[in-house]
């Protein structure tokens, strides 16, 4: 009687195909759920509009959904995201995600 079943062996080609499918479907999933994430961020930004500045932190000038933030940060770097030029561009491009102006 064999209680322990040996693991299934996969070829390199099968592993490569599975990896490609996972990467492709994961990206498609992120694109499909992007509208939901943006809508949630818009609702959050709308709720923040009436909040005042916090001493030491300031006020919220942009609400960027997490996936997009990390993607932009990886592409352009942290300094670029926190620059005034980028924030002004973001506020102009996405006014519904900018509760307060700079």
C-alpha cells in the first residue's frame, strides 16, 4: 500500500506556458478591475474634500489607486511621483482624484 503519492512531474515547456498564462491573465485581471479601483478612489477623494490639513502632514492633494501608484513609481521613481510638476499634471488629468489643489 502506497500512502504517499509522488508529485506530478511537469516539463519545462509546461511550466513556461503556465507562467506566461498566469502573467497574461493577471495583467488582464488588473485591467478589468481598474474601473472599480478608480471608482473607489474617487469616492475616497470626494470624502476627503471637506477635511482640513493635518499639522505636520498637510492636506491630501491626490488619491492614486495602489496598483497604479506602484506601477508609476517603478517606472519613474519615487522622486518623480512626489514632485510638484507630476502632482499638478495628475490634478489636471484626473480632477476627480484630486480633493485639494496644490
